């Protein structure tokens, strides 16, 4: 499958006249809890020739391929990426920290060294807290739930705990978060749930796990109080990102 993904990305470079700076897995495979029939969520960052950025008309800064049952591929223009980095977009930090990388470049590896400088803890915390609250409200209130939905709540909760302790983006792998910030008393329940999740088809449902639901509700309350009390963060300026973009365009990375 890796070969198929790389071939599709190379074809995309030719078709769209772009250079892919970086491509990686996002979603359950990158988080380390894919099911037997999980699809592949491929995300990439690309740059176009210089003249593209000098056009007067508005230009599209996203490329999305048609989604099928196995592959979901889309990417961001490098200019869009830098704008999102300025606003500390959590998704960008996740992509750059993925343990499954399909393509990369020397340029992107240099860029990666400064990415965390733009991480704003409070905005990242609100992102993950809102994700956990929304997913819990939508998916985990019934007597029977899809096992995978627990991880769409637990992972952002643990990401919040990581950020509060370390003030940096959380790791992608769920097991890294479990080992670092999950309380010992709840680990057996999560371990059992992880086993069920990774060996159950996407449609599989299980009875609600009361101990985990209680843990989730307790943490949603306490995290909100703690996050609300954090001071507002001052963003970094644009100078470094402007220089980086001009440098990328001038390098003609094709």
C-alpha cells in the first residue's frame, strides 16, 4: 500500500505541476489504533512554481483527491501551511509529527525545526477539549457505542494533559500519551478497549464502559477549569514565516 500511495502522490505532482514537500499518514493509523479495515488518511504539503503566487486572481490552496473506501488523500499549499502555522493550527503539528511518513524533502526537514516555535498551548488545549466534548456528546451517550469512538474522545483528553505538562504539541501515537499522562487506575480499561478496537471491524459496537465514561466526564470538567485560567498567549510575528516562504519560492524546489 505504501508503494501505491507514493505512486499516486508522484502522479499528482505531474498532473498539478507541484512539488510535494512532505506527505504523511493522519488519523487512526498514525495514532496507532487502526482496525483491520481502517482506510489510509494521507496528508501532504506542496509548493507551486513562483509565477503561481504572482497571479492577481484568487487561487486555490488545497488539493483533494476523490475519496474511496481505502484512500483519502488531500494537501495544503505551502503558503496556506505557513498562515495556519502562524495561527498555531493543531492539525499542522499533528501532520508534522506523524510516525508514518511517505515523502519528505531536505527543505521540509529544515522547516520542521521551527514549527514548534509557533505552538500556542492555550489554543491547542481548546482545540482538543472541544473535540473531546463534541465527540463524547455525539457518540458515547448510548448504552452501546462503537469502540473506536472512545479513542476520538480519549486521545484529545490525553493530548490536553500532555500540553499542560509539557507546553508543546502532543505525540501522535496514542500509546505514547497513555504511557506519559494516563492515570494507572484507568490503564487496564483502556488496554482492554484498545485490544477490542484493533480487532473489531469499523461497524463493531460494544456496551458502554462505565469506568471510562466516568473518567471522561471527570476530565472534561477539570480540564475546562484549568484551561480557562491560563493567560492569553502573544503570537510570534510574520517575519520568519515571510522569509521562509520567499526562500522556498526562490529555491525553485522542482
